[in-house]
C-alpha cells in the first residue's frame, strides 16, 4: 500500500516568530553571519585569506584588521554582499523570506517587507541567488564511463516546413544528451548538448 507524501503544511523549519527573535538586533544578525563565515571562531581576512587578524577599536572604519595585507575588513568582505550598505538584520530576514518561500519572493515584496528601495531589493535577490548557487562540481574521483543518447521526435514525423530547417545527416532533428558515471560511487552527471551550426554549447 502506497502512502501519500506529507503536504506543504507539514514542512518543518524556523518560524517567523523564531526568526525575528533570533535576529532581534543588528549585532545578533552580524554574529550569526560571522559564525557561518568563520565557524569555530577561526576568523580570516576576506581579501587575502590570512588568519593574522585583530579587532579594531570602535570597529571603525571596519571591525577587523589584517596584518598581512594591511587592510580593514568585515564579515561582508569577499562575499556577495561585500558592497551592500543594507543592514545585516535585513539581510538575514531577506534570506529567510527567499529560502522559505516555495517560489522565492519578488523584489517588490522585499521592498515592502524590509522597508528598502525596490532597486536595493532587486540587488539583494540577485546576491542571495548567487550565494546559494554553489560552486561547480569538480571532476570525478575514480574511473569514469561516458555515453550519449538522443531524445526528440524523428525527422519523418515533422512537417515539411520544419524538415527544411534541419541540416546534415543523422539525428540532427533530436537533442543530444551526454552522461558521465563514476564507477566507484555510481555518481552520474548528465548534460544536454545543443548544436548551433558548427558550434556546440
């Protein structure tokens, strides 16, 4: 007997009330970001990566100083929000709204909810998406198997008008997909290959 998966109402996570209590002040939001960027308190310079850093009295012009590259920095330095003047508290709330919404949020909603300009909200959305996009995966560890296949309708099933647009022989009327499999982990990556003239993308 099959069981129906939990619905949208059964999702677990941080509630709005809990989130507001967690980021009740600018200092609390900054401390949270620092814990994410520098886990275990291992602070490093966002410009050169050096750990020879110290706190700056009164945190002016920035809270930390790097002894190696001799420059000031903060938890924002070297991150997608480095050039933003939006308070960290609003960044934390904006991230929460984006990640807990099924279809993300619009810049107009962030503009209203965070009391910032629509232009700043648009900037914030792009920086959040950039931060959560992740880095490209590296090469496989073990021996790799490659194979390709083709998907799509056959030339003979298409109209005469569409047939004229197809050039060359073979499966030019179909979409090529190439796949790679790591023999040791069985990890598989697949990518669609589209041909445009003599250029493959």
